[in-house]
């Protein structure tokens, strides 16, 4: 053991070992101290390196796990309107379209109204010259006069024989003959009266009247034309055509899928014409065919359209905007949420942070949106632009939520 002693000199105090070690021992101690220090340093360096590697590996695992969970944008289904508007082509027709024919043969003597004229029911449109019919009427009246004269004579004879029979001046047979002659002449008079009325009706047909209020849309005859009433093999043609335009009819063929929503007296419709681009004319469904056409799979529907000012022209092409109520509540989603695979149409819905592939029943394609009839709820979060690798049960992060109905 090394001990120390204190030596004092004139200028200082010094502590020296009382039994100093040999020089070789001091050198060995120094080497041992250096080795120990180096070992500690190496161990510290190794420990620091290992710890850094452990931290880097843990960080790498964390980042890898985070990168393995994809980020998705979602949109919530937007409730569709309770009534949807469908646009269909339609043809505008008059409420009444009446062709006017001649009922007697002859030549047109005069016409009084041309196309575009507004006429009232009972107004004279034209007169026909039919001399043959006039002569037949005169002949029928003469025949009737002869028959009436014979009837009057038979009546006198019958009365006379009746009185004579009461006095037993004539036989029963003579009385019966007189009665029979009277009855026969009375029947002849009745037949001749009917014949006269027939020709009177034909003569009355020489004057052509408007059957309804309306506008003349066609005049197919002129003065001097030979009028054929259809009694010969030549087909008859209408002299005039009258359209009643105060109320118009619009016929549309409604697709079968909308047919249940079209109700007469309830379903409204707006009529749009190209010549009135900024105006809509309101109408209402009046009746339907109540049967689906087996060829076109459509329901023929009639819409009545008021036209008191005669603004609209018959025969026009129109767009019919029908307001059809939805049979069941539906939703709208952007088309870029759809997944097209071998299965039915699907979308990816995020529930509890995981993907669920849900099958849809699609409705109408509205371009940038599609109607969903079944398969979604109002609070579902639907993935927008789903990747091809998306599968059910996959963990995802929602990084962006859009407003309902926004198109990405």
C-alpha cells in the first residue's frame, strides 16, 4: 500500500509517497486504465449504433404500416327529388279534327271560307249544285201527291161502304175490300213520304255547314269541281278540314318504367317548343291507354293543353316535360364511384374504417350522376375513384370528405 508524507521547503509544500512504487508498476496501471477506457468507448459506440438501428427499424415499420393503408375520398349519397322530370317527344294535335264531306253528288257552286278562317258551328261553308237531286225531289213529291189522292178516295170509299154495311146494303166482303184498299193506299203514302224526306235531306246536303267551331286548315275543292258523295267507285275526298284549336291534345309515349307514376288528372306537364325557347306551356295528363304497347313498351298518354289565344299551331313537334313522382326513395351518386367487375354493379362503402363492397340496383343514368334504387343508405360514405385493388375488409383512411352530390 502506498503511503504519503508531507515535505516542506522554503517556498512550497509537497506531498510525496513515503514508499514509492517501481516504475514498471506505474506503467502497467496506465495501460490497464487506457484499455478499460477504450472498452467503455467501444461499448458505448456499439450501444448507440444498435439503439439507432432499432429506432430506425421501428420508424420504418410504422411508416410502412401507414403507407399500407390507402387514403380514399368519399361522398355521401344525395337524396333524389321526390318527383323527377322526364323529357319526351310529343305531337300537338287539335282537340277535334273534323273532315267535312259532301253527302250529295253535284258540282261545287260556291265556297265561302278559305284556309285559316275561324268559323262557328252551323256556318255555311259551301253550296253544291245538284239538279238531278232537285228533279228527284220534285218527282217524289208528285208521287206522294198521287198516293195521297188515292188514299183520300180509298178513305171515302171505306166510309161509304161502312155506312152501307150497317144498312145491310153491301156484303161483308165488299166492306173488307174497301178497308184493305184504304190500308194499302195509306202504306203507299207513308212510303212516298219517306222518299220525299230522303230527297229533301239530299237537297239540304247541297248546303255544306261547319260541324264545330274551329279553324279551316284545308280546302280541297273549288268552284266547278265534281263532287262525289261516295256513291260511285271513286273514293270521296273531304271538301274542308276543320280543327278545333281552343284546346290542344299532345300525345306522348311514356316508357314502361315511368308508367305507374303517370296519373290522369294529377300528373302535370310542361310543353316546350323550339319557336318559344324561353317559355313553357302548362298542361295536364287527361287520360292514358291503360295498356303497355307490346312493341314499343310504352304507355300512350294524352295531355290537354289550353290554347285560348291560338298561340300554338297544330301538328307542331314539342318536348313534353313530365313531372313523374318517384315510386320509392332513391339516391344520386357520382358515376366515378362505380366499380365494374364480373359481379353486379358495386361501390365501395367505408364502414368502421374498412371497405365493404356493396351491390347496387341502378336507376336512371343522368350523365355525371346515376340514380340508385337500392343498395345504399343516406349516411353511407361512398369511395370516389376506387382503385382496382379495392377489396372488402381493407383498412382505409378518409382524407377528404366532399359535400353530398359533389362531382369529383
